[in-house]
C-alpha cells in the first residue's frame, strides 16, 4: 500500500445529510484519525465539549480527528494538514473534503491530480455524492449542480430512504443510474452508512476500474431502450444494496405513470463496447482529441481497452480534460477480451461517440 493519504471528496445538495455524516466521522468512536475539510464550521455545528483545541482554523476533536475550513486555497489547507504529521506515520488515516455550494466537484478532484505537492502526499480515493431520496427528483429537475454532483460520483449514497415508498426509491434509483451508470448506489437512513462505503473505495485507482460493465447502463424492464437478455447488468451492483434490487418490476410505473413523463436529463452515461481488438495509437489519438474538444462537457470517463498486439489491458479514466491511463494486468488465458468504456457528460452525441470508438478497431 502507498503511504499517501487517501482523500474522499464528499458532495451533495444542502439538506442531503452531509453534516450528519461528517459529524459521525468527527465524533465517532472508530479509532481512526480523519481530517475533515469543510466550507463552514457553523454548518457542522461542532459541540464545544468535543473540541480539544483550536489552532487557527483547525479544531482537533477528542477522538483524534480534526476539522478545518477551506478559507482560501484547498492546496494551502492540505499543506497545512500535512504539517501535523506525527513522526514515522502519516498525519491522518484519510482526508474528507466537503464541497457545499461548489457547483462542480471537478475542480476539487483535479487539484489532487494537478498540484505536485498535493499529489506527492495524497491520493484521490473517490468522490461520494449524498442525495436525499425525498427531494432529489425536484433538485435534479431544477439544478444543473445537483445533476453534475450525481454524474461525477464514484459512489452515491441515497439518504433518507425511510421518508419515501419503495416504488419512489426504484424510480429515483433508475434516474440516478441514467445520469451515472458507474456509481453503485447505497441506501441509507440518517446518513448512517458504514464508513468503509464512503472511505477507501479506490474509485480513482486505475487498477480497480477493471469491473466496468457497460451492460449496466441498459435501462430496466419497461423503460425505453431496454434490451432483453439474460444479463440485465444490474447483477454486479446488487451487493452494494444489501437488499434486492427490484428495478425490473415496477420502476417505470412511477417514472411514467405518477409523474406523467420520464425525466430527460441533459447529462447521461453512454456505454460503448467493442469485441474486436483496438489499434492503440488510433484509440489514444481519438480519446485525446475527444477530451480536447469536449472535455468541458465530459464529467467522467472510464474504460478498459483490448489493444491489438498487447497482452496487458489498457485502463484509462478522465476528469474533464485530465486523462490518466496505464497498461494494467495481463488478460487471462481464457478471459473474454473486449473493450468497454463509459462516458458521462452533458449533451453528448451518442452516435458520434460510438462511431469514433468503433473506428479505432485494429
């Protein structure tokens, strides 16, 4: 394992439950030392009995965690936290950056790719979005930021599920999946999520992208565009729910019936796949050009590519225009070799993307 400190970026609309979750991290009896970077202390509502001592903008909690505000520059705040190293061990088990009111988590995530000092000491672990089951549909309808936060996430925590019916949950989950086919959805009540479902996910670790399944973007039964086959693509995410995923039975009743229409969002996930090997140079050139021209609209992209003449798989991911890619472990002797990628973005031209992707065949 690397000695870099993992960073989780936590997004979510006002009222989604971030404060509750952050308070649990800051005061919980978990035996870890976490640093939580928030926009405003006031919002967190720190109880003075729990605070050991304030050093300028940093409060130390009596469970060893610290809380500090983003006043000014995130890079400076992270550098300040790093100075709190204890001899011989990292300063913290993890850092959590909360992004209230910031439109797009992209720039926060990019900080951890771009700044050399930050990159030397920390490693972006994942972006987790908290959404409120009761109000998220309305938020997604009226707020570009809310749609971006969902689209950007590596993991979605669907909070306050006790306030809505199962049918409503199924409809909400179907819409979240259309916005973001990559992020597993975890249901929660009062932000009571096991911390291992928020921290240490490795969402930005190229080596862990290997289970991308574009079938997952296949709409549920009864929705337009559903392809009838044995693998509806919901299987491999079920373990994240800890319960049955009833997406097949009645998801469309609420989406089309009760609401009268399906929601057409400007952001969606597009899944591409190809059974033939790719020309590595062509693919790289296509991807570079695509991100150069449309990077502002592409929030996230991930893929695994079977490169002609290469035993190892090419794994890539992008945040807007910033791309990282690497040849990862070799394909297995009897493994199905195929290329697959998911692009999540605004107003993407699916036909053009598919044509460009397929034109890279060797």
